[in-house]
């Protein structure tokens, strides 16, 4: 199995999204990830864009668990604060009934 290289912030973000879905890890698949360094005058962090595919007969309900209230959610990522997060698109339905979510987030170092 090939693993995608990812930063600790991106890895933590993915872990927290899976936790929000309240299902097995094998139901939520990371299909694309981009993380870019970001900084302001006072903060250092990363911008992330994740595409996750949710499979199975209840994919829509899992997608809703992940996306609903995402902007106000608390994330527990060691050494990181999720300063901004949103679900850009949750309407991509695959031929197998899977749903793809596009998540964008900004993490900053504590």
C-alpha cells in the first residue's frame, strides 16, 4: 500500500474528519491532498485542500456528519489550531453511490 506524504497538521486534520464521520477508517478514503505553507506577520501554518470519498450504502449520512457544523467544530490536533475550515462541495456522487467531499482548511501552529 502506498502512503501519501503529509504533514502532521494534514494528518491530524484527516484523523479529525474521520472521527466526525463516526464510521470505520476503511469507509473514508483520501483521494487528493494539497498542503501549502502559509504565514502572516504573527502566525505560521498551512492551507489544506482534501478530497475524501465516502463509500457504502449510508455514504450520504456519513457525509452529513462530517460536513454539518464543520465551520464551528473543535479539532484536537497536537500543536495546531484549525483557524478556518469549510466543506466546499458535497454534491459529487459517484456511480457506485460514493460521495466525495472537498474540504479546505487553514491550520496554524500553536
